[in-house]
């Protein structure tokens, strides 16, 4: 039995991870953490019987402790409790399915404790990739990507990293593909939450509509695969069947295909280097008929270029892009700002920021806080 800890077990990736655990049969869950959904984590504790669990919100932790008092699961409280679960769980691998920079401390703690990481929490690499990747190297920790594009890139590179020339990262284009700025200006959170191919948490669904998600993924790929962002080409692929491709020095392009179902990359990360039971429907290419590709419209969707710029600047700039985005998306989700304002606010935060080179974790958190404050002020 391989032992795993699941951080963010009540979310979209968290629940799909537990579904993969049910299918695989030889994985044991030793720790679970969540933010506020006490009902769901209680059900998960009763089913998976982890040694420890944690709730990020202390009053929810207190409630959970009472609810599961009859079990052997110890309940920890607050962000420190989540971090302790990441570091202390009796687990070989930690699945980081927390959303946002909130997952950074727990990811670092898990790496420091020598645990392999199944990484869904891309914001951790976007903000602190220059700290996370070397630390993983020092600790001899494997980072297995859960993001479908990065799983595809990892699988396509296989053992030929030295011949890697370029990454071609695919993007669905989101629900507003083909629209111009005038049309985008009128879009509400209800429109933006309707993704054509994937069912995901609210934050990443909005990121997919603005294409900020593709920008974050380009920075994530830069850190995971050690290529500068100018060697990572995004391409819109509406059907989300080719999850990404790599081009080698000889001109060969290798890609990974599959139905758009996150359980595939999750299972790959959990069982690597093995492949085990089927976790999704088989891919039926004849039924799909054709695969289409388009350029990104940089005028309607400036986020990809903004992310590349943040990556080229480096230091604390990607943390500012990410922090401004997290704050603006939270505002958009409560009707506190317009759709186009999300990228405008990111742009403004990046323009105002004086980046710190070779930042510490404290510098990164300060840059994140500064960007959030700027967005809140702008929306006041
Ligand atoms: P989600 O909102 O559905 O779930 C987030 C989880 O994190 C929940 O369990 C929640 O309780 C927990 N959480 C939220 N805030 C927290 C905090 N402050 N402290 C501790 N825990 C907290 O999100 P999701 O869609 O599952 O995404 C999770 C991560 O995976 C994100 O980084 C996202 O970009 C990435 N990802 C998701 C998908 C997808 O299909 N959903 C695909 C690729 C990558
Ligand atoms: Mg992705």
C-alpha cells in the first residue's frame, strides 16, 4: 500500500483524487485537509480513516473535532494544522490540491519532510518556483505534475529531456473563445463559470475564461521543465484531447492524448512510474472526428503575454501577477468587478511593483500582500 496525504480533499481535484484511490485499490489515505466544508470532510474521514486531518478555519476545526470524536482521526486546526498534516503525515506522497498561494507553506513543509509531491497547486510554483524546485532537488523529492498539460509534457519528454527544444502547451480557449473585448466586457460570473470541457473549482474556471490559467501554466512549465518562457508556445485546441506536446531538436513532436478527465493525470502522478487500472472512459477519436488548433487572440486575452512578461522579469513579479489575480477573481465572483477588469488590475499591480530579485518566502508573501492591497484599493 502506498500512503498518501490529500491537502484540499473537499475540492474538485481533492474529490477526484479520492475517486482514483477507490479505483486503484492499493493506495491508503493517511491525512486529509480542507478549508471549511465540515460535512464533506467528515464523510471522507469516516470512509478513509486517516490518522490526521486539519481544517484551515479554526472554528470549523473545532466543529469537526466534535463530529469525529468517535473515530481515531486526530483533528488539527488552522493553517499551521494544514502545514503539520503535510509534513507529519505518515505518507510517501502529498497531493497538493489547495487552491492559491495558500498552499505554499504546506507544499514547502512536505518537501522539507522529504515527501514526493503530486502537484495540483500551480500557484505554489508560479510564486515560488525558484525556491520550490531547488529545495525538491536538495531533498531528493519527486514533483509529479497533476495539471493535465504538465502531466502530458512530462509523459511526452519521457527520458529525452536533453533533446527538448520547445513545449507546445494546449489551451481550450475557455467559454469566451472567439469573442472580442466589447463582448467580453459584458460577461458575468455566471457566463464565466460555464467551461466547455472541464468541471473545476470556481477560481481556476474564471482563470480559464480570462486565460490567466494558461499564463500561470506557462510559468509552472518553466519551473517544472527548466525552459524559458519563450520556448513555451501556447496554442488553442478546442477539443482538449491533446493535453500538450513537446518538440525535440530533430523536429519530432510528441504529445499525450486522452479524454478531458482530471482523474487521468491524477492517477498518473499517484502510480508513477507504473500505470495501472483504467480510470476514465476510453478515448474514441472517430467519435470526436476532428481536432482543431488556433492562435491565442492576444488583444482580447492579454493574460498570456502578461504572464510571460512577469516570468521574464522574475523575482517577486510572478507573485504580484498571481496575488492581483487571486484578489480580482475573488471580487469578480462576488460581482465586485467586471470581467475585463481582472486583467486590467493585474496589469496595474505589475506596473506599480518594484520587483525583488532572488526573493525569500517572506518577500514573496509581502509582494502577494502588496498586490492584493492594491486591487482592494482600486475596487473601493
Ligand atoms: P477547489 O476550490 O475545488 O478546491 C480547493 C481545495 O482547497 C478545497 O478542498 C478547499 O477546502 C481547500 N482550500 C481552499 N482555501 C484554502 C486555504 N486557505 N487553506 C487551506 N485549504 C484551502 O479548487 P480545485 O479546482 O480543486 O483546484 C485546486 C488546485 O488545483 C488549484 O491550484 C488549481 O489551479 C489546480 N488545478 C485544478 C484543476 C481542476 O480540474 N480543478 C486542474 C488543474 C489544476
Ligand atoms: Mg491545466
